[in-house]
C-alpha cells in the first residue's frame, strides 16, 4: 500500500481557517446542510470519480475497502454537504486524537467542498482538534488558510496531539 509522507507537509490549523466572504454568503444562501458520516461511502465514491484536471484516482478498490473498514471501526469520518436531499460535496479522512488526516475531497457544486471543510473546522474547534493534515498544497487549500511546515515539525506536533509528549 502506498504511504505518503511529504516534506514539507501541508497542514491547516483550525484556528487559522479563512472563511472568505463568498464562502460565508454561500453558507447563508445556498441551502447547504452539514452532516457527519451520513453517507461515508458516497463521499468515497465522489472523491474517486473522474475529474477534468486529473486522468485517474489513487482511490483503488483496495483503498476503498480499507477506508470503509476504518469507517466501520470508528476511525474514518466524512464531513458532508447536502442540498435539497442530495450529497453535493464532502471530505473524508481519519481522526486520531486531536488530528484529522484529510484524504480527499470533492464538490459537485461550487463551494460545496469548501463548505464541508468549514463544517469540519467548526466541529473540530468545538472538539479540541488542533491540526488537519492536508498532506500536499493546493491553491484551493491555501485560500482557506493551509500552510506548509517541515516534516520534523509535523511529527513533533503529531506526537503532542496524540499525547506522546505528556508522559
């Protein structure tokens, strides 16, 4: 199985999340509803669907099965945006301690994946989440406040978030 550990590592600290004016308007006017784990598998499928800017997906059948297993064990979760009874965007990842490891996101409507991340951040702040691992940078994530940190800093913060530095 492919293991990814880039240096530097792209992260989003929930307290640094940037909600643009257009995202705020979308959240107020578009009829988006935020849910967690309402249809985890549909989010997996949405993330694996072909995209105009990408020829394929890294979410193989084996990865799909592995993430479903993690979800059934209570470790993998989806942040979802629904509108008019239809899933229109989401993000999924693995939550360990106070860190959410974002794996992939998708959007069928403008701002839907950003709205899912906004919901994840709001929920995470309420639950003491200190870091969302984004792995790799993108203009999309940077516009929301993500930034690169050295792998060594990422690993130190991860150890602290998992309680390893508190013994």
